[in-house]
C-alpha cells in the first residue's frame, strides 16, 4: 500500500510529516514522500499571495502524489490546514483510503466525515494500516 501523509506545512507541521514518514518506512510501508523526494519543503514561504506560480507548482505536485497513493494519512493537530482538508476531500472522492490521525480533541466534524478511520494514537494508526494491507 502506497501512503501519503498530509498536514500543515506552512504552519510548522513539516517535521510531523517527516517523522511519520520515517516511522512508516521503518514499519515496512511504502511511503510517497512528497516533501523530500523532490525538495518540496516550502515551510519557509510566509505569504503566498504574490506567489501564484509557486502555489500552482506545489498544488499540482502534491495532487500528483495523491493520485499515486492508495491511502492518505491526514495529521490533525492544533494547526488547521486548508491543503490537508482539500487533499482529504480529493482522496475520498477518488476512492482512496483516508485515515485521520488525530491525537488531540477535534472540535470540527469535517475531517471525521471524510475519513475511513480515525486513529487517536500511533498504535491505532499502525494497527489499522497493517489490517488494511492484509
């Protein structure tokens, strides 16, 4: 199963994505690392309003990885993300598995509605992924 991880990049979540990619790889899962494989770390960009071409390049890049994925893990923490929400929606509409990884309380129904499974800790997340591969 090819897995893509989504979370807020612009608001500091890039290290959480990298950490989860590392753990998934060590557990034997095939990861589609959309950040490091083509050096798409844009966490240093603080304002995209005048960056239309860069924004288009990033979105097209991320959607191309999403297309290759069998499953998407959306990290939901204290930082909401427009991109993660849209990636969840596109994945769900494309018939991909959408797993919400939400270790903290979640005061919105939207990400839960577009998820096939909600994991509240890493153990639940990895158990679900192993069962989905079987």
